[in-house]
């Protein structure tokens, strides 16, 4: 399956690195910041399977006898990574729109984004939504903007490894009506 721990950590680090704001995962017990600066609320939603999963078998010659064939169910997945920026600051260079624009415009940078995504086993696909949100928090007007990005990933779950027969020795074929002598005797290589 997709390693959500690695994916979440990578995405959180990416948002914090690109914006300079602290990031918090929605629906997780964690204190919200009390400072007047900005922060990001992160979410993963709309997880979907793309097409049908496949069963793939591989032969591992270094495995113990009886565990040479490794079987895994593998498939493509998509998910939406949502970033909501909230800030009490009013100037254009620190409002929520500024921070979501930084993220939107950084998604394909080879070193700062793509390499980080690849290391986490994900791939940026597209922007699926951008919105400015009117909001009040603690009786004050807050600059809030939402950016939703579609990502691709893969899932792979291994089954119990099974054995592998290399050779069937001393196999004999008989004529049903006349069983003696055998029609053929020999070894069969199975691969």
C-alpha cells in the first residue's frame, strides 16, 4: 500500500520549506498556533483506485527454498492534497493568496519539488482547485486561500512467498491400453 507516513511527511516538509509557514494536518490532535502569523492546514482526500489492480509474480533466486516466487497486488492510486493557508497579515507579500501561489508555481521544480515527490513515491498530476475564502477567526478577518492538488502514487501489497519446482525427475508416460513398457521416461524442466 502507499506509505502514508512517508507521503505526509514529505508533503508537510514541502509546504513548510516553500512557504516558511508551520503546517498542521487537519483532523489530527495538535494545537493550533496562537501567534498572529500564518499557518497551513493540510489534508488528503478523494483517494481513488485507477483501473484494476494487477497480480505480479517475480522469481527471487536468492530466497530460501519454497519462497522463490514472490507475488504482489499492485495498482495505481490518486489522491487530492489540500493546503489551506490562513494568515492575519494584510500585505500582498504575506497574504494567503501569496502563499498558495508559491506552492502552485513550484509543483514542477526539479530539485525543490519533483525530487522530493519522487523520494516519497508520489507524482504531481494537476491543480484541481484554487479558492479564496472569506473567513473570520477569533473575531478578526483572516486571509484564507485553498489550493487542491492531484497526486498519483502506487500501491503494492505482497502475498506469502511460495515454492518453485525446477525439475520433475523420472516422469513416465504410458499408453492407457498398453501400459508396459512406458512410452517415454525422462526429466522435465519447469520454469
